[in-house]
C-alpha cells in the first residue's frame, strides 16, 4: 500500500505532514512511504533523514502520485499557477486540513474527483481521539508563538525587575479564550514573568486558568457557555452586552492581549471594538489568533500588522508554520495515531468505516477503498 507525502505548495507553509521518525511506524503498518524530494527541508528534515528510516524519495510528481493509496497533506489540495494538485488525485484517500465551509470552491472541486477526503480538523473531541487531534497539537504551538511574537514587538520587558536604577513593572497580559492555544499562551506569558488574566465564555475553564497562575475574569451567570462537544457557543445578546463592558474595563489596564476565540463553523466573534482599542495604553499589542477566520478585533487584518494610534494589532499568518520542526512532528504523530486506530493486528488494510472517528472526519467518500 503506497503512502505519499507531497511538498506543501502554499506560500509561507513550512511544515511537512510526515516526519522521518514516523516512517518506521508506517512501514510496520504495511505502507510503502514515498516523500517528494525536499518536502521536509523547510522543517529541517532532509531527504537523507527520510531515507535512513526507509522512505523513498520521488523527484517527479507523476512518480510520487502514481498508484498512491494514501496522500497525507497539511494544507488542502489546491490549484496554483505552477501546479494543480487536483490533476494528480485519483483513486486515493487524502488526509488533510480542509475547512470546507471556508474554502467551498475547492471543496466542490474535490467532490468531483474519485477520492475520499478526511478533514482532520473534524476529529471528534473525545478522550480516545486526543492523540489524533491535529487542531490541538498545532494550536498549542500557536499559543506559545503568539506570546513570543508579542514580546518581540513589545517595547518593554515582561518580568518584574528590581534594579539599582529602579523597578521595572511586569507586563500585564490578557488572554481571551482559554482553549488549547489560550492555555499555552497563559503558561508562556507566566514563564516570561508577566501578570496574566484570562477570559472565556466557558466557566469550566476557570480551574485550568487558575491552575496556571492566571486570574480568571468572567461574566456572572448560569450559562456554562459551551456546547456538548466542549466548544464555545454563541451567547445571548444580554450576555454579549455584559461581556463587552467587562472586556472594555479589563483591556484598559493591559499591555498585551492575545485573542483566540473561535466558534466552530462561524466567523470569529468580534470582541475588541475600535473604541476599546482607543482606550488601550500607548505601545500595547494585540495578537489576534482568530485573524484567519475574520479576527476577534475590529481592525485585524490577516497576515498584517496594523498600527492604530501607537498600538499594534497583529494578524498572524500560520503561526504553527513558524515553528515547523515541532509542529510537523506533532502533526505526523497525530496522523500515525489516526491510522493505527484502523489497524488490525498492527497492519493497515482499510479504514474502519464503523468507527466514529473515521465517519466524522470523512467529508467526501467517492472511492471504494479495500
């Protein structure tokens, strides 16, 4: 059974979907692993690294995709000026991050092909799927990098410093959204010595936030703020009004704000208005991790740094890719665990179509895979 790993073609995407350390596991499952030449180079994995673990290197795309059974990608298959990845996809299964609601046109093109597509972002949020949860592994590193990038843009120090020349006050950081990215942002900011607060509509996150040493700020009420699947849900108009008042008062005191709030299947909620930005300290920084989905801040522009009255609003583009070596390795481990879930006696013959993890992630099924 042939498993192929193409080079990611999107600009700024440095990750690779399978790392050399995982090749041995794939071979034990019964796969022959083919890697496109230099596919891992931007993530610091060489062709020689793959070959040492038993993978074969393909210099031509036609050879790489020929008779492929599984195609593992990070970004969705696409059509660019130099390459149309759709032309190579036939009678195969693809594991990737798809986001079909956001990229409907590309999703519709994939539906016309004789392929099965597994959207890894749809992995159910249940205990046994934690080791396969690509969104969590990538968000964890994004939360870390958001704080590092904010610190590099901030013109003051993070920790409290007692010096003979005087005292340097610690930075005040607010993290909005205490999911995986938010919790890692809290932990990173604390390690750097900041005074950290966090807001989340889900009251269940309070204990996690406080265990990391941050102050939890919340709108008082009886609503838990989360869906049965554990994600944040859209709140009532009354709640939103109270939320805006609470955030407006809190943001005035902050030096850095990291926003991570997302609602599955919907644009990111607008939580920071232009009026709130005007009340912030001169030199303050906002890093909006929801920028790809519209942003949590009214002035956010994805992939850009917006300067507004001596404050910076950063709309980062693909933060996980900026720590490509680790994010690739975690993504690869997630994929390995997902494939192992369908193995019988350690061997992969087909996906277990009765398993909810397979059924929930398979968004296109146009190919009978035996």
